[in-house]
């Protein structure tokens, strides 16, 4: 069942790139990111309140909260750089290069979370890295 959510995530990420490229054509990329973030904030918190999940916020550990904050900061920086890249580059190049994050995540998961890397995972990550090099090579 996880793969259905992952495929939906990929679909919406693709739509994000297309919509964002059009959206940043005539406004500063940071403003575009701010607008996007506001929409996400309203959407996600509406779901949290509708489902009653806000009641669980008091039970968060400091450790968990710290890492959620760090994740949020990393996401914010990613979005700021992504929108700037979309503004100045071709979406057909920016979006695939952005997916280098997949290979980097595999490496970081092995280093910091001690996740094992199978030969299939290593091959996939290697192909992503090679594809990224092809796209950015001048």
C-alpha cells in the first residue's frame, strides 16, 4: 500500500514543478515560495484539525519535535532553492536534478539510520547520479 502513496507523491511533485514554473515566471521566486507555503500551511492544518490530530501535539517528545523542526527548515531551504532554479532554468532539467535527493537520501539513510543498501538500491542510486551528471554536464 505504501507504493500507492509514493506514486501519488510523485504525480503531485511533477504537477508542482509544472505549476511552479508557470507561477514564478513574473514574480520573485521567494515570494512564490511564500505563497506556496501559505497554501500548504492552510491545507495541512485544515486536515489536522478536521481529523482531530491536533490533540496529539501535546504528547510530542522534544527529540521528535526537534527533528520535525530540522526537517521543516531543510524543506524550506529546498523549496527556496527549487523555486529559484525553476525561475532561471528549464523545468525539464531542474526537476530531474532535484531528484538527486533520492540518491542522497539512500546514502544518508545508510550512514545515519544504518539502513542496508541492496544491489538494486545501489544501482538505482548510481543511475540517478549518472543521470544528474548528464543533465548538468556542459
